[in-house]
């Protein structure tokens, strides 16, 4: 295939993770190695930045700041949950690409983001505009199809398992067989994050916290859960529960959701922990219930990040560039676990964007114990390697130092555009 000469555009979309910026660092570092790439741009706030022609020159950033992206949480380029709603939006994206000779587009995001990338690429093909589009996986939810796991997941469960252990120390001191401690975690459609709390248990200590893990994949049964809690409180000073925000009842209804939806039509969740607390307080006289919501902290906790996770996020960015230079397009980089049972290894592959877009990978039912509230060894064997190693974050005056990009703007050449 003939060499494609032109500029790179990198975007980030959806909820940030503590390692999403490592993928940007990998893309920039690898793009600098190829002469066919003339300029390296970033779009501010994902597709919104493209529509508004808000582009920055990533090649002008210092190498120190680019390296610092490897340990910086949030989305350094800015992100969005904007949905391209009409044909005009897609036409505008192509106009901006043509105006700035964008020939390589790398979009870092989850299910909806890969769908957007796929549609942009298809329109470019229809118009005969040569463009190579590669998606880079990102989501703490770990629910993207076709990849063994997602960058961002290892770090969030490392933080969560650490939090469970730390809160357990507090509850152990305060409880007298009358305390229930609830931690509500993210996870709309799949329980990967909540399941990760199981890593807090020490080997051969089945009664360690968390005592109960409530997953979206297992229908909520109020009577059973109350009995489970009573059983734990008879044995322990406290009962530790981790609940996913997407917990559903037997009819598939969210235990806690409001009427609002986001741009992609997803229900706005939050409150499963409070709903559960109300049920417990009304069912078990004299019990004290505490609810903790890590919220944004669970996906921003770079100080407790997994080195394995950060390294793989960086690798995914590098491999995206290599694939595009080699002529690949309409693909997402995937992470492939090695088959060596004795030592964890990870390689990359490619999967069609159309297979990723809007799909959801559920937690395997066989990884949940028969009790429905704990994980078995198969899950632990899957998740344990993903939290290994500590991200080294430099400190100044006792606090972490993160990257701050200069964000040198690229001159606009097109008329303004009205976004809905």
C-alpha cells in the first residue's frame, strides 16, 4: 500500500480514566517516528472540538509534558459526551479534516466513541477522501467487546480494592455486629468494577471484606440480601457491601435511576447505595448503615494507579499509529492476553470498529459463585495481573505533579459552526 502523507488528529471521548492520557503519549511518541506524518494535532473536547475547529499542536508540547501524560489522570485534551446528531455534523467533520489535511484519526474512547469513529470513516470512504481511522480502547467499565480487557480497568479496581481494605480497617474499629458499610461504584450495564473489589480479599481468607458484591448481572433479591447481611453480622463486627450503580431487579429495572438521560440515551444512574441503605435500615432494627460513593475519585486516582494498566494504555496508542501507517483503518486496537498460564503477558491485535460500536461485554456468569454475591478463582486469576505494579507519580511539596499542556492553537480556516 502506498504511503499516506498528511497530519494526525487525536481525540478523547467519554468518561476519563487515570490512564487515558498514557494512550495520547503513546500516539504522539510513535507518530514522531514517521516521516509521512507532518503534523500532530489534538482536538479539544472530542468531536465537539472538531466541529468547532478547536485544534491544538501536540508536536509543539515539550517532551517532558508528553512523558508526564503517562501518569496524569483526566483527559488532557478535554472530552465530551456529544453525539453527532445529523448528517451536517458528519459533513462538518470531513470539512475540518480536509481543511487541515488530516489523514490519520485516532479516537480514544468506549463503545459510543468507536461507533462515532466508524461512522466518520465510512463517510470519508463514501466521499473518496483517503483517511485512516483507528480506535484506541478506553473505559473503566471494561465492557468493550473483542478485547480481553480495557485500559483504565486495572487502575480503577486497584483503587477500589485498596479502598475496601482501608474502609474495612475503619469499620472493624467501629462495628459491634451492628454496622453495614456500603461502597457504591460505577458500572451501568456490567459489574466488572464491583467484581474487582474481590481482590481485596486475602488468599485463603474467604470471610475478608467485601462480604457481599452486588452486580448488575445478578437480579437484586431484597429478601435474600437481608438474610445475607444478617448472616454476616452474626459472624463479623460489620458487613462490607460493594454495589454497582447499575443494580437491577428481577424485572430489569434499575434499583436507582432518575428520569434524565445523557446524549446517547443512557439513564443517569447513582443512588443504588442509598436505596440499599434505606432497605436495610427498614429491615434490620438497630443496624447502622454508612454509604460511601467514590464517584469521580475512582477513575481519577492516578496516585493508586496500576503500572501494568498505564503501560498497556501507552502500548495501545503506539500500536494504533503503527497499524494506521501500515494501511489499516476502521479498526480498534485490542489487548490480547498471552496463553502462558504461569506468567501474564499481553499483546495487541485489531478488531473492526463495527464489532465494537455500541456493544457490551458482560461479566461471565461462571465467574460468580453460586451465592450470587462473591467472585470465584476464575475472576481473580483474570483480574489480579491487571493491578500489578505502581505508577510512579512525581511529587512537589508533598503533592503529585501532573502534566499541563500549553495547548498551542492551530489557526482556524473555516467559518464557524453551530452545534445543537
